C-alpha cells in the first residue's frame, strides 16, 4: 500500500525536501515534489564549532516554506535528518528546537554510518532490480561503491544493492572532507593557488587512506556518485547549457572527463565559474573542492568511470519512513 511521506535532508550546504508516494511492497517511489535551497548551515562550523545565527535564520526560513508544502501535499509522516554540520556544532540544540517548532518533529542528527546507509539505499534502489524495475542490458553491476560528497563530509559505502528493505551493506565510512569544509580550510584565493590545491589534495589523500582500510573498495564493480557536487560535475562534463536532472540521472562519466572538469573549475575565477549555465549559484564557490574529491577518489581506487545518481539520501529517508510505518 502506498504512503505519502516527506523527507528533509539538512546538510552542510543545502536543505532539500522530497515528498513522495512510497510502496514498499512493490519497491516503488514516486515523486510528488522535490525542492532544494542553498542555506549553508555549516558556514564557519569547521573553524568555530558553532552554527552561525545567520545560517540558522536562513535554514529556518526555508524550513517554514517546506512546512507549507508538506501540509498542502497531505504527507502523513515526516522525517528530518541532519548530517555533518550539526554533528560538529556545539549549539545543535538551538537548531533542534527551531525545527521542532516549525515542523512538529525533531531533527535526527544521524551518524556518518547511518548517513552512508541511507544514501546507499536511495542511490541503488533503481539499479538493483526488483519486480517493479526489471533487469536491463547494460545495467551497472553490483557490488556498488556509493560515494556521497557533501558539504562537510563524504560517505563511502559498499553493498550488494538488493531491494531496499533487504539490502546487505558490506561496509561504510564517513570522512571529514566535503566541498564546504575543504574550501573554507584551503581554497581562499581566486582562483585557488597551486599551493592551496595541493593542501586540499593532501587532506583528501589522508581521508582516502582511512577509506582504503575500512571499506573493501576492490570488491566494487561500479562506482555510483551522488549529491550536488557530483551531479554538477556530470552536467558540466555533458556540456549541458542548463542543469537537467533527466539527463544527468544514470549518466556515465569517464575519469578523464572528471579530471578535465576538475582542472577547469580549479583554474577559473569565481566570476568565470558563475557563468556556467548548469552550475547553481550556491555552489559557485565550493564546486572546485567537490570536483577534486571525486577526481582523487577515482584516481586513487582505479575507477575509469562512474554512474551518476540523482537519487540519494533523500530517497533513502523516504524509504525508511515507509518501511518503519
């Protein structure tokens, strides 16, 4: 039986809403509404350890708009998940009170491991095959390495990708590299200097060392990339004049194209990046760092291409609501 649910993902950079009709028995998830706002909740958290008042104000304003959308759509259950920025903030209770007041439910500040599992579910449900989505020639093969590049952290998870309710996750790790965190730490010049890029690379390399020891990357046959940095790199690699998720979803992008786009973005000024039609204005300052994480991941682990997924932790949250109902 289908249930209308609302999932909210509050990350370091973006606040996203998915209202969907989910039928666990048939393994189907049908979009009713998707929205995304760049609120930069994690602005300055890496340096101060606190959520900034202006960042909270931006987030609560967008939450209020989402509350209206949820009420109009008639969703019967809501789950709000908060990730890296609120895990790291000493005043996360202030954020929690605000969300409770606006939406009537408390936010769940989830662990990196839970974030990885939810992202894996959302990204692989369509790839895995089930009675609603029959196997097709050329389908990406499991096991999958799902890489979710966020603003404050990046999650790596390897799993078999069977149907969402029964999936077997083999291993997962969350590491403290993300497009906002790396930009604030290292990429200050416009465009970034070679020394700044090298420092960011070193940070990524240390994180990938942890991934290599925690996750059986060598067992993965397909790399699946998700979240805004990945989908934006895909749009640029495809040469899209404007962002179009219908064209980026399940697109395959080569390692050579990822490296080309990364080199381009890191070599451009902010004004030059702002002219890219497929790049959201809220990602202009941080996309270079996000692309660099993807580029180094592919180089480090020997993937010649990746599959883009427009479905991610939001979809995983929606699946989790319906399964727990």
